C-alpha cells in the first residue's frame, strides 16, 4: 500500500542516493570524463560561467579531454580557469581548442581517491539514515492505527536498506574503477 509518508521517504532516499552518485562521478578515475571540467567557472563576457555553458566538451580517448569554446575568444580564459581550479590538470591551447591531457595516476593517488569515495559513501549512508529517522518520526506523529504504522515502518526500513545497498553497489564499482590500471 502506498502512503504519502512512504512516498515522501522514497523521494528523499532517491535524492540522497543521487547526490552520492553525483559526488562519485566527480572522482577522477584516470579515465577522461567531461564532468571533470564542466563545472569549472570561466570568466566570460564580464561574468562567471561554467565551461559546459560556453563550450563543447568531448573525450576523444580515455587520456584526454578536449574543450571547444563556442566563442574562439574564450580559449585562453578556459585554459586559465582550468589551471586556477587546481585539479591537477595541465591544459594546453591548441588553435581553437583546449586540450587537457590526463596524467597516469600513481597507486597512492588511486588509494587516496578510494578513501574519498568511501567517505562520500558513508556521508550518503548517514543521509539515508537521517531521512529514515525523520520519516519514522512522521509516522509516530501521524498517529496511525498500529497495524498501518507497523507496516509503514517495515516498508520504510526496506526502502532504507535498498538505498544503502545501492550506494554500496556503486561504491564497489567506483573502487574497482579506481584500482583498475
């Protein structure tokens, strides 16, 4: 049976899991990915814009990101913004493109990223548990018949377990990705 409290919980669990996965996506695995640079702020036309809002970003291979500004005048600004972002990238202007070669990651660096992924996963799990706590509080306040309350609590626990399992599954995949050279 669907209940507004359960629907609210499911939406909030999904949001927590999605946030965690989004954070995972920003962890550098050594493979080129547009998300590594798309959020970097560039000074363009007197204001700050994200790279993805003023250029096409592609990954011709696993070791390189290529950025093609829609306005050729932004090439230097984009290169400078990537350096300023201090992500360990060394962009090179190549005509009307900015090429961002990726360095090979050392084993230590990969291990560091695994730790970051684990920390993000734990933050995600804590967020899921906080949602569960809030929602169970709502169930108590709703003063439902005991059977309904028990069923709802059970459904909420099942949804909590599923959300945490999804975070763990993605963490395992991310770790594998990071440690595969």
